[in-house]
């Protein structure tokens, strides 16, 4: 999974960089998504590899804080990227004649900066506060990486502020992103339904299938993990481990696969990159 996630997202970034015709707002956002997935994979890599390859099960608290900060920052970042991409698709389908006026390079850069900074800035207080708490033995984490919702349960003092701050952060960032994405697709479906022919409807909606798959791949495991942590306290530990691993490992692995299969320009660039050329008369030339 790490091999597919890291190599796949590096391939997407390389293709977009090397193909001048892909230097458009849509593909700039796709490269930001690939960068976020790459960061999410790299964030969990050191401890996971340390456990399974070198049987090393310890981590310094400072390193745990850094890993926790990176994991949650890239998670919030990915949510914001998916929201920005949904707005891009909304403008492309609902206001196609104004697309080049609304979605400009400067606005994409500004949106990218907001996406990159939103999560880390909001997470700094909640991560730094963990340093001030005393912790009760045994100091054992069940996952192969550090998550805030698990580390906070080891504290020996009242952690109400951290719990409320973390919940508010999720509600006002990730949940808000999800609601706005749903609204974007509501407008998209309304616009597509009003097109004259079924062929036009299918062609218009096909431009959203990759993004819609990425949204489902990211938000469904996140919702499952949140429900398990909130209401599944008596669930077997394997359930918690499975949901956390699916949430952190599956989206970075599947996103490059989805965009490679569903996006014609990326597919063509990959074919050109590996040296193959498709011919009308033969399956492969």
C-alpha cells in the first residue's frame, strides 16, 4: 500500500509538472491533492516501518507530537483540497462560460495557501497542550502511529478543553467541507438534469466521477473512524485498528489509481511516459 501510494502520487506530480498542457487550475488542484496524499503516507511511514520491519515499538513524546501534528494537518488539508476541487467542478459545469474568469491562477494559488495553512494553524494549540499533561501508565498506543484521540485518553487529568476543541475543529472544518461539497454536487446534479440530451448529461457528469470517488474514499472511512471512537468504546480493538488503517492508508493509495483510470489526460500522459502508443489497428503498437 505504501509502495502504490508513494509511487502513484509521485507519478501524478511528475506527469503534471512535465506536461505543459496540464498546467491548468484543475490539474494544479490535482497536484495539491497528490502532495497531500504523499504527506499523509510519509507521516505514518517511520513508525509503521519501525514496528513491522525492525520490531521497534517505542517513540519519544516529541516525535509522537510531530507525527500527530502531520497526520491531522494533512487530513484537514485533504478535506480542504476536495472542497476546492468540488467548487472547481461546480463552476466548470454550472458556469462554463465564466470558468476562465472565476478560476484564475492567482485564485488557485490563494486557495492553495489557505488549504495548506488552515489545518496546521488550527492544530497548534491542541498539540502543544498535550505536553503539559501528566500521563498514566501503561503508556501504550494501540495503533502503529500517534493519533490525538488516542493519546489524550492516556492523560491523568481532565481533558475537556482538548476534547471540545478537537470536536469543534472537526465540525467547523471537515464537517463544513463535507456539507459544502454536498451542496456543490446538488447544484451540479440540478444543472446536469437540465441539459438537453442524455449524452450531454453523461458527458458533463463524467468530468466529476474522479473527484466524487476521491470524496467517498476519503470521507466514508473518516466517518467510520469517528463513529468508532465516539460510540464504539466497547468494540474489539481490531475494529479501531482496521478503521484507522483504512482511513490513513486507503485514500492515498486509491486516489492516484482513480485519477489514472478516470482522467483521460493523465492516462494519455502515463502512456506517453512509459513509451507506449495506442494504435487504431492493433491493441498496442
